[in-house]
C-alpha cells in the first residue's frame, strides 16, 4: 500500500518550484526598483541638512547686514539732505 499518491507528490513539487521561482522574481523586481530609484535620485542635486542649515544661517546674516547698511545709508542721506 502506498501512502502517497504520486500525482499529488508531483503537484506539490511543482508548486514548491513555482513558489521558489515567484520568490526569486519578487526579490529581483524589488532590487531592480531600488536600483532605478537610486539612479533617479542620484542624478538630482540634493543637499544635506547640514549644508541647508549653513546656507540658511548665511542668508539670515546677510539679511541682517543688509538691513543695518540700509539704515546707515538712510541716515547718511538724511544728513546730506539737510
């Protein structure tokens, strides 16, 4: 007496093989998508947060200096107008 049907055993082997193939395809698709995203993002000019903060601080200092110089210029022009 056979406890296992050969047809069922073949079907199970086929399904195991298909599952392995599907897992491999999924892994390959995921890696391919990651590579495409890296290539796309790599071509763009993004800055680090530290660089952004440094430029932001520089702009704030420049703005303050500009306001001081503008006030001095207004005072000089007012003095010359008298």
